[in-house]
C-alpha cells in the first residue's frame, strides 16, 4: 500500500485524533522524578521495584537520581539548580541523609515544592533526612516531624480516612511486611492523617500515611518502606501508586 493511499491517510488522521483526545483527558504519561540513595536501605532494588511496580498500572515516565552514596551525609548536584523540580508532574523522595544540615541546601530542595511548585511523594527515610538541621523547613514540607523509630515488626495499618480520594478503595486490613514504625512527634497543621499503626511498646498510634498541603502543593507521605519485602508487597506498591496519582492531581 502506498503511503499516499486514502485509506492509510484516513487511518492516520483517525489515530492522531484519538491520541490528541486521549491527551486532552489526561492520559499522557506522568513525568516523575525519583530521588533516592543514602544510608541503611537497598535503594537500587527499591527504585526498580517502585518504578516497575507503579508502571504495571499507570503510565509513568521516570527519571531516577540515585546519588550521594550510602552514608548519612551528602549534597547531590541535582539541587544546585534552583529549578531542579521544574518540568515534572511529581517528585518522589526516597532518600536517607539524616546528617546533612546545610540550611541553604535544604531550603533549595523545599523551594522546589513551595508555592506553585511540584507535588511530592515522601517515603520512609525521607522523614529522617535532614534530621540534624535546626531549621524546620523540610519537616513542614513533609507534614510530620519524626526523629526515631520503633523496632522492626509486621505492623497493622488502620485506615482512618477511608473516603479520602488518595485512599478510597485501599485494602482496609493491611499488615506490613517487616518494617519500622516511625515515631511521629508532631503532625503539622495542614496535614491530614489517612492511616495509623500502633506502637508495640506503648500502643500509641502513629500516622503512617498522610497528605499535606504545603503552601498549596500536594504532598503524600508514608513512613513505611524500610525493607525489600515491603517493596515486594503489591499492597505497598498500590499505596504508592495511589499517592503518586493523588499528588499529581489525577484523583
Ligand atoms: Zn529504615
């Protein structure tokens, strides 16, 4: 068939109309930036499990930054650029640099999510990153303050906001694989707690899934995500997928 065939031309026209209609209703792939690396976790594996797991159900075009080594202190070159978050629909923070305390560096990171900035998903040790800093900018962005965790165990997850669009339809009786319970010292005022787990030490319930409104930017967080087994759990991948979609304004 010649490329000039009216049949083929008609088909191409129909296809192009179909794809522009799909784009118009929001079916274009999400552009996501995953920032990972640092201490205490198998981040190469987690990055693979997260990106491949999410893409089972949602079309996401990932950019993965795994820099800074495996220590507790690093400043990665990405954040040298004040526009580092521009051009992405959502940024996923799954990094672990507790002893990095440089205030200018931390403020440049947070500024990427400030007013009119890029939405975020924050996972596990992101909550203990920049823990050594005296400024609270990062913790206000996260929506929770945590500085320590309980022992590893399999923790039951109680959904407390089942109607919230980020969790509507989520498995109601999930028990995590072996993971750490982060002790939440403070829930910031713009945070909505979506699920909690009890400490095995004193039965106190701690937020384990939440959303935050950071200067008008959506943030979705979970303190789970320590072990490889958690990242192998389809329910955890489902949780992150929901969080990603909600943060990016797709639900
Ligand atoms: Zn951990």
